[in-house]
């Protein structure tokens, strides 16, 4: 049975500190892309876009924002989070309990798997997949069988953090967009403790619609570069984290 890690010190824990950022570089991004998942591998961005009838999987040129490869997702599905695993890509759907596994080079659909609850964000830490579902829970999945092996409840001090969305693993910590906010929770995977908040205020396009929220984190592990964007944003940002 999956087990839940308990943070026994949650009731006494201090609230997390706030990290700032600086923009290193700005890149073009498709303003029609309803970004749900973002991954950087082998010099390219891979992006999952959402909405029924508009969902897609894409390979995108970082420097130009040009879509180099694209496959449409059946209009029955609202695509969500995206993760790379070995030579494959794994793409969640929102409320249909199904995920798609693609060959990363060809975008050929290899298989599907099912999971309980909603699918929001997906990431990998090199050993397992990590799934968010809009609640304070993060679920850890076996990448071979997609069975849940454990879960943690994400808390800032004693307070559970709702609406965890797009995920990325950066230097052993889980970065999670919090839906409808301009903050990213930086989470310790062992116990779900929020160790810091990354404040990205000011990046959203001026005059953006209510749907155009921060949602997209990708990490270039080889180059040490962190990228962020949002739904329907015309820009993607390379940022540097400034810790207190």
C-alpha cells in the first residue's frame, strides 16, 4: 500500500522564506500555447498544451520559440503535465484519468496508463515520477508500472498548500507552480515541507487575461538554467534564483 510521509514537526515549523529572482534572458513563446507542462532535454523544450480540442505535445526551439514538432491530442482530452523518462515523454490529462507515453524522438504513442484522481503536474527525479493533482498531495509513481509507491502532503509550516500544479525537480528539490498565483513552492521531497517560496511577481504580461497564469517550469540540468513561462504568455524567461 502507498504510504504517506508524516511531517511530525509541521505544527511547530516556521513558515518558509521567500526567494527572489532576476531575469537572465528572454525568449519568444507561442502566445496561443495554453502551457500545462514544460521539459528541457537535449537542447530543446518539450511542451504540453491544454484545452479540449487544442491540446498538443510539442518540441520547441528555445531560441526562436518555433514549434519544430507537434502532435495533436484527441479533443476528448484536456492535456496537462509532462515529464521525460528515458527516451520517452509522459503526458497527463486533467480529468479523464489517462496518461500517454510517447517516443520522444518520433512522438509515436507507445502506450497509455491510468491513475486515480485528476492529473495536473508531472516531473521526474531520475528514479521515479512525481504527480500533482491540485491538492496538497504529491504522489510518487514507479516509472515502469506507474503504481503509486508513496505520497507526501505539502505544507508551509503547519498549513497545507492547495492547488499544486506544474512540477520540476531542480537540484533535488521539487518546484511547484501554485495555480492562480505568481509563486512557486520549493519543496523537500522527503517530507513535503516547503523550504522556500520563489516569488515571480512581474513576469506575467501586462493586461493578460485571467487564464494567462504562471504555469511552466523547465530545468536544463547540464547548463544549470531555469526556465519559466505561463499559459498564453508571449515570452519564456531564463531566470536566476536569488536566495536571501
